[in-house]
C-alpha cells in the first residue's frame, strides 16, 4: 500500500513539474514573440515624418555709408521677394529605446529633434546703388541671412511644427496601443505613459 501511495505521489509530482515546465516554456515563447512584435512595430515607425508649408517674405534692404567726413552719403537698396518651401522633418530611425523582457517594459530614451529645412527662392527688384557703395557678394549674403532668420521665426510661430508633432504622436501611438494590448508598459519621461499627447516631444532628451 505504501508503495502505491508513494508511486502516486511521485506521479503527481512529475505531472505538476511537467505542467510547470511546459507553462514556463510557453510563457517564455510568448514573451519572446511579444518582444519581437514590439521591435517590428518600432522598425515600422522608423521613417521620416515630413510636414511641408509655404511662406512668403518681402524684404527691404538698405545700406548707407558716409564718406569724406560725413560730407557725402553713398546708398544702396533692394526690394527682395522671397517664396520659401519649408519642411519639418522627424527622423524616427534615430529613436533610442530599451526593451526589457523581464519587466515587460518599453522605455523611450530619446526622440530626435525636428529638423527645419528652408528652401527660399529670391527675386530682386529695384536694385540701386551709388558708385562708392556698390552691391557686393556680402550684401546678398546678409540679405539671405536676414531673410532666413525672419522665415525661421515665422515657422516657429506657425502651426507647422505643431502639425509635425501631431504626426509624430500618431506614429508613436501605434507603439502605445501595441504594448498595452499585450500587457506591456510604455515608459517615457521617466513615467508610465497612457497618453502620448502629454509628452514634451520638443526636448532632445525625454529622460532627465
């Protein structure tokens, strides 16, 4: 009788150990599969997000030089019309992230800063200058620098950057949905993230 009972205990223990090992193998396989799905989704969003806009600028350029002890003033001026194509670009292939299988956590470490590209087309009108103060290459360079600076301010004040950020959030939301659907946690800015709209995506580094 004792042998029967002992044999039954051994059999039961073997079954429990087998089930435990089988569940552990299944859990590890599921964990690996989930990790691979998340990595694939991160690869899918690793692309360029480009938001484009058009800006115009009218710029009056003037320069005066006093000559011969302020007796004579030499002037030059130009009316410049600028049409510029502007794009805000996020390169999501540069996202820095860490996947931790043990804690089932995806941590976004860093999101690249948006790159603002300005491609202006300059048209010059009413270009006049005195003999002692002619137009030179440095004048055209100064005009380009001033116009680009002015256009950059317009871009910053416009909705172009916010539209680009909205598109960025839309892409990152795919990761958020996937991680939550599998019971994983997405961490950004050092905290668990349930809504990407609250992230400060303009900073170079998400985590302090």
